[in-house]
């Protein structure tokens, strides 16, 4: 596999060949890969869950509307969507944003406005995937804890001292200190602040 295959990908979904070709050329000028589809169903079939990037979606296409595709995407993918239309009105705009679109642009779209919207969408998706990866890594580390270590962690996050935790579980303070050290080691936390920041929201 070419290393470039891991770079962001912009899906261009528009039944107008000239529009797709023009936007693809524009994206190449700033180093972005694209994949064009005239048929929305073919796009949905080709959509890869692992892809990082965004979708540029025409709102009026034969067979299935861009709003219907947007609704399907909301169920299948976390890719940001930039909607395009040659027939803009307030209702379409409202429905697009309500459906989860990140941006709504009118054709003929200004090159700079288009590139700004797509690059913002790609940056948003990269940041979202990075946050997801961090959260998943934290959840994986959390799964390393024993039942008692998990209980001790919950008390630590609640602000309880070692002595208070020892009294609650009828343990010696030294035993609690051992559990506490194990928690910090397994969760790869260097400070109480880091422990709370990364794990408080993951606890039941």
C-alpha cells in the first residue's frame, strides 16, 4: 500500500462530471486526494469506515437526494459533510445543518471558500479521530485494573484520602498505598490531575 493512501481523502459526490473534475483539480492543488462519484449509492457502497477526510455532497441528484445521503451518512460514518447546491434556499440550508452538515455552499462555489470549508472539515475529522484514539487507549488501560483497583480509583477521583479509602474497605493505609501505586502505574498517570482529567469521565 502506498503511504499516501493514509492521507486525508475527500469524497466528491455530484452527478455533474464537470463539477467533480473541477473540484478534484482544485483539491490536488493543495495536496488533497479525492474520489469522485456520480452515483450516491455507489459512494455509499464504497465508503470505508477507516477513512479520514470529509464528504462534499451535492444536494440535488437523480435517484436519491443529497439530504437522504446525509441522513444515511449520519448513521454510518463520522465523516464531516460539506453540502453543495445550485438551488439554495433557507429551508434547504436549515435541513442540511439539522441533518448534520458542517457547511452549506452555493454553486458556483468560490475556490477559496470551497478549499477553506474542506480543509476545516478535514482538520475537524482528524482532531475527532485523535480524541477517539486517546479515549480508546485510556479505556484499554482502565481494563487492566483489578476490581479492587477500580474501586480505589473511583475513590481517588472523588477526592478521598488513603486513610478514608482504608476505612471504607477495612484495609490498612499501606495496602491502599499499594493499590494506589498500582493504579497510577497501570494507567500510566504521572499526577493526580492527569488521572482525573483522563479517567474521571470513563468511570461508571
